[in-house]
């Protein structure tokens, strides 16, 4: 059976973070109240800091949008893993115990492109906009990822 | 990648590209496969630390096609047929994650 392999890069290095162009005081108080959220935001800032294009306005706006998304995540949900998509968007990924997956990509315009795969026949995808109220479709997708499967 | 397998972003096409690069590895041992990843990694300035192996059936089962492209290597292929929208691409990437086997490069 022919097989193919995709190369995976080195993990991004932790080079510290910068809080340029974010709402420092407001965010600091939120992060102080939630160590796990603090780790998530630091991961996002590390991605931005290690980007060769970090002075690019679109990259900065994408980092800000990703942080806004992270800050609006329901506190009761597991912390996602974050990474950079090849197109520069920030991806938030959740993986359930039985292989369920849900992923949201955030771009500079606060557009949320999401997809979920909960079984071979149970899948979804769509687009939401990050506004004042956290999108219910995203909440449902994260919740389904961690539902117990018999 | 994470402990549960490759991340979906590892499979997504780059912006304005409708394909991803992979290497055909059938008939090769592990010791022969890793240098292929380094060929791809050379373009990005990063060595391969892991790889995600998928069968041809797994790729076509996601609605994608395999097209031989011997540059930069005779075993290089392009995986084409990606949908246009980001959210549909992400779903295809999740399907590939389900079909892929993560292999971590042994430390030497």
C-alpha cells in the first residue's frame, strides 16, 4: 500500500513575549486570576514574538484577535493547544479522549473558521465572527469534543 | 504535533496555495525516510523532528489527489484537491489527522 509522509517542523522556540499593542492593564488582571489562561496567552505571544513578520500589521492584528479569543473562552473548558497555520492564522485545537477533535483558526479580522470531527460520520465546519458574545457554535463544538463516547 | 498525533495545521496548505507537499515512502526504512524530511525542511530552514504517515487510500478518502512532482526530490508529490474555504480545509485536515500515524524522530 503506497504511503506518504508530511514533514513536521521544529516546535517554535520560547523566546519570551511582548505585550505591545494589547490592553495591558485589563489583560493583566484577567491573567492573574487564571494561571492556565496566562499560559495560553503566553503561548500566543510566543508565536507572535518568534514570527519573522512580527512587525507586520496583519500579524500584530492576528495576535491581538487570538488573545481576544483566548480571553473570551469559557473558563470551564480545557485549555487548547495553539499553533500557527501556514497562512499566518492562529489555531486553537482541542482533542478529546476518544480522538474527537475541534479546531478554530483566528485571523486579523476576528474571523473564526472552525471544524470539528467527532467520529467518522459526525463532523461540522463553519465560520463565526468574534464579537461581544462568544459564539455558541464554538462553545458547542468544544463541548462535543469532550463528550463521553460509548 | 501533540502527544495525541499531528496537529491539523500541519496538513493545511499555505496561503494562496491549493496543495501540500509530501514524500512517497513506500518501500523505505525509517533510516531512509528521515533524510527525505530534511530535504523538505531545508526550504524552511528547519530539520524534520517528526512526520505524519498517511496511506494513499487515506489521502484519497479525504477527497484529495496525489500528483507526482519530482522537484525537489524524485519522491516528492503534491497533494491537491483542497477546498477553497478555510473552514472546509480545516475539516479535511482533521480527517487527515485521523488517518495519520505520528512518528517522532529518534534522538541521535
